[in-house]
C-alpha cells in the first residue's frame, strides 16, 4: 500500500500493436524516362507477419526464440496494363528499371525473392 497522501502508480500499459499492413509503391521507368507508379496493395492484400507460439508453457517461447513472428510469403502478379493505365506515356516494351519506393507505410523490413518478368499474353 502506498504511503498516506500518495496515489498508487498506474499499471503500465502495453503499447498497442501496429495492425496497419505494410504497403509501398512499385515504380517502373522506361528508356524515355516515363515513370509509372502503382501501390503494391492494388495487386492484392499485403499481410503482416503472424505471431505464433510453439511451446505450450507460457513464457517459454520468448526465452527460446528471438521473435514470435513468422513471415507470410506472398506472390503478386502485376499486369503491365495497370502500369500503363497509371501513365499513358509509359512504354512497357522499353522497360529500363523497377524500383520499390517505401513511401506508403512504415515497415522495418521486407523479404523479397524471385522477381521476374514474363509475357503471359501469348
């Protein structure tokens, strides 16, 4: 019990978990310098890592693993027509560069693998 005249300390609140899904802009540039920008979220939902527990004893996971998050790997198909629609001057056949612009939400890290371009219109 606190001394007379003093209020008990308020219990510490845990910070709220960030539930905002990460998002960024995919930017394509052609040889003439025309840029087309589209948010990744337009091609599908962006998932946050899942928090998972392996052990059944409370607190044991945190002592055995550095993080409780498991990545959620996803595949996105980004039709060229969507980029052309964002900038009619952009010429996909003259593609010079692909950039990921982290301008939409704050994220500490992303995992990226197997970036490819294909001609599926045959």
